[in-house]
C-alpha cells in the first residue's frame, strides 16, 4: 500500500475570504527540527490572512510535530495572562485549557485562581502527564472539534483558553465554534496568537520564530479574528498587543540561524547579546508594529 501524502493539493484561493489574490510570503525548510522538505507560506492580498500552502495533511502534521518540544514556561508571564480574566470574572468554577501540552498554563493560573478546577485538552499524551503531575484535574486527548471529545465537554466551562493554539489547527473557525459549545452561557474565551502584521515578520523573514514552519498552518490578522468572533455571536471584551508581546524574536531567530549554519562554538555570546537586545527593545516594541502577538478575550452571550 502506498504511503499517504503529507501535503494536500496546493490551493489557489484564500481559506479565510476566498480571494484568489495570493502572494508567496516565504519558502523555508523546517528550521527548528531540521526535517527534510520545503514549505511555502502565502498571504492573501485582500484580507491579509497568512497560511501554509500547500497545507500538511493530518499525517504530515503528525510527522512534523510529533517531537516538537515545548518551550520553557515563563511562569510569571503565564500568571499575568491568567489575570486578564480577573477583569471579567472573580473566580471561575471550571476552566478548559485547549492545546495545554504539559499543563504549564493551568499550573501557573492556579496560583491566581486557587479554587478553580482546571482541565486540559491536547492532541498528544502530554496532557496525561500533566494530569499525573496534578497540573490539570481532567486530561482529554484529542481535538476540541472531534464530536466524540466535544460531546463530553458541552456546556461545562466558565472559561476556555487557547494560547498559541489556533495557528496549529486546520480549521480555526471550527475551533471557535467548538469553544462556544464547551462554554456555559456568559462564559469567556481567552485567545493569544502570533500577529502576522508584526514588523518583525518582515524584518526577520523565514527566521521569525512565529512562522514556525511546518507546524503553523494559519496566521490570522487581528481584524479578521474580530470579525469572525462577531459573526459567531461572541462579544469581544478586549484586545491587547502590548501585554501579549514576548521579547524573544531576536533570540529565537539567532538560535535558529546559528543552528542551521552549524555555528555552535560562538553561539552563547551571540545569544546573550540577542537576548539583551530583545529585553532592552521590548518596551518600545510593545507599543509599535514590532509587537509579535495579540490577545483577545470574548464572551459567549447568554442564549446564543
């Protein structure tokens, strides 16, 4: 039996708005894991949606993402993300973290919400390890859009978080609908995504870490996401680029470049300089187009 293809056919229209006015934004190998292949990222000239084209099949995603390690957790930052919810609810009873991995976000968020029950969902068995380490109470392996998974989560949660999750999914719109199903009326959705409009993407090109090919399938501009949330009946309570910015672009790009070129011996001093530059420039970057991510919090309206 022939092996199943790892790429779908290349598409000639935008998966977000249907426009055929596409341009190639970059072509790149797998810089992070070094696996073979070249991947193309296109952008729509009408709505600015940025996406992998041709897209990996589920088999391709399993192949390229199966050994991708999590980045070290910044517990202080994760607590700050959790506090975003405090403006809208004092103590959620139940919270589902989608794409939770090892459960580092629920672990940090529990320091802010000690009486909240945190569950985790992830396509890998990492969420089971998170449960065994008592970072989450319930571990759900699979996809939120899988009807068999979603049936057991329907209407159970006061908060659903998706932190740097949507860019990995094949159908972000479907993920948002599934989050509505998992939430109780009036529940909150907390999102964080890389911003394809960031000036760092243009400056660093394929070395911009948030391109992360071939694992990131969709990079969604904030206006597009806001419009989709409104169309689905969410009430957007707030958006934030400043707080969502992570000062790592120069550091990660330098690490990718040095690893790709095989410059291992002088890496430490260069990475130290890059890290210092990221943190020195961070206050200015947060207030300009160099902010590399954005955060959205939205409410599921009662009765909808």
